[in-house]
């Protein structure tokens, strides 16, 4: 039975609001997949998905682990908003200096990536767009996590799920009306992030900055962030490795079908991520105060809530898989088994709870880094073996096995280091 004290009731309320925003974000995200597949074709959606995955992985790498570090440091040290902004500025400076590396990589490597790696000349223009846009993606990610760290959840939801998605839909309609080339789908995405970043900056910073002092230098911040960088990066890689492997070992249509099924299956993550967004800064705060009893209680209650609410969503996805996929056209129905496999993996994650952030926020980030790096290479090996045999179903099976592995390992170390399991 979930014990509902006033603090946890507030968390449920906040999670509920976040869940509603995520539903909106998911709905508009699905609409963009429909628009791209119907306006520009399944193959174009495959190209878009592949380049999106690569750009987000590289952007995450060059955030240098600063996003999660903002949550951890601000929560552990109980920073004021002015001190938190000072930390944010230091993080932005460090990340933007290093962002010149991916800019040059995508600009000068666009031909090589397109022709030699992915054997698809149409990707050249996509990669050139990425080279210009990558600093925007980095800044956007850091801004979003700063809003989580300072518990500005409404602004976070607006800038994460509402504004960029609406802008993307408008730009897709515009470029379709103007009969633009397929790579304009990614220009639409980049423009939506550009406008969102401008609005985020205007919201966070005043014209005249007030003074605040913190003892953490930019170099120390980056050093603190490095373990969190690798765990965040490899968790992200675990989600998108299969898309990249399919792009190399299969064709753009299969990538498109797999990504549609994966996106639909990810509906099950709605509850997990909605609750995680709210409790992560709270976990950092409780650990910083040394209040492990409350941390344990928060973990148990949130995990039970996630499991209870995720079950009906997963069951709907499993039993109505073909019907749901039919909304994306007859070709998408081929992803029915993939959707079922992905949904099973999502439910396992729901039962395990927010294991990654528990380790991150309790000074066990090095353990999570090692787990995610190991799991990534397991996933890579399984994908290499299974994709040639079973195509998109092979990619989904590799993802499921790896998902179970990473959650089991995290559960083991949470018990070992903190003395409790996440569910009981």
C-alpha cells in the first residue's frame, strides 16, 4: 500500500501535471511522424530518424555531463536561484567551447558519413544542417536540465514539450506547402530549437545580471560532470544504437518502421519519466541532507506508483499493436512484433523504477557509468548478431535483453550501496 504523506501528495500532483504535458508532447511528436511519413515518405522519416539520433547523441556527448550535474550540485548544495544561474553560465561556457569539435566533424565529414558509412548520398545535406545546429541542441539540453534543477517544472514542460513541437509542426506544413526537398524536415526541427533556445534565454536571464558567488570553477564543474556524462551518453546510446545499426545494416524504410514502433512503445515511458523529472532534484536534496530514510520512502512510493500506472498502458500497446500502427499506414504494421517487444522492455523498466537517477544523485555515478558502458557494448554485440537474422525484430530483442541487464545491475548496486531495493 502506498503511504501518502503531504510531501508525496505534492510529488504526485506535480508528476500529474508533468504527465499531462508529456501526453501533449507525445501527441504532437506522433503528429510530426505522421506528417513526415505522409508528406515526405517513410524513407525520408528513416533518414530524419537516423540523423536525429546521431545529432542528439553527439549533442549529449558535448554537454559534457553538465545537465545532470546541475541537478546534483544545485540540489546537494541547496543553491539559491542566483547561484544556480552562475553555475549554469559556467557550464554553458565550457560546453560551447567544446562544441566547435562536432561542428567541424559534421561539416567536413558530411560526405564521408553519407557515402562511406551509411551509403546514402541524400544524407549529405542533413549532416551539413547538423553542423550548424549542434550548439543549439547542446544549449537547449543544458537549459532544460537547469529548469529541472531549480524546480521550474512548468517552464521546463513548455520548453520541452509544447513550444518546439508546435513550431516543428508549423515549419513542416510550411515546407510541404512550398514543395521543399526532404532535408527541409531537419531544417524545420533545427529552426524550432533555435527559436526555443532564444525564448529559454530570455526567460532565464535578465538584461542586467545580479551578482552571486559560488566556489565551483568551470574546470571543477566539468570534472564533476564527467562520470555523469558517460552514464547519460551511454543510456542515450542504448536507446538509439539500434536505429544507427539498422541504418548501416538495413535500409531507410526499415529504420522508419522501427522508429515508429519504438516511438509508440516509448509511450510506456511517460509515467516513468514524468515521475523521474519531479523526484530527481528531491532525491539530490534528501541525499545532500543525509536523510536516507526519506530517500528510501520516496523511492519505494514512486516506483510502486510508476509500476501501477504503467501496466494498463503497456497492455494496450501489446494487445492493440497492429491497430495502433495502422494509423501510420499499411507499411508500419510490419513493426507489430517490434512494438510488443519494446513494450515488454518498458514495463520491466517501470517495475525497476528510476534506478539510473538514484545512482546518479547518491554519489554512485561511477557505478552507473560502468554499468551503462558495459551494457552498451552488449547491445552493440547483440544488434550485430540479431539484425542480419531478424531485421527490426532482432534490433528490438537486442534492446530488450540489454534493458533487462542494465536494470538488474542497477538494482543490485542500489541494494549494495544504499541498503534497499527500489520496489520494496
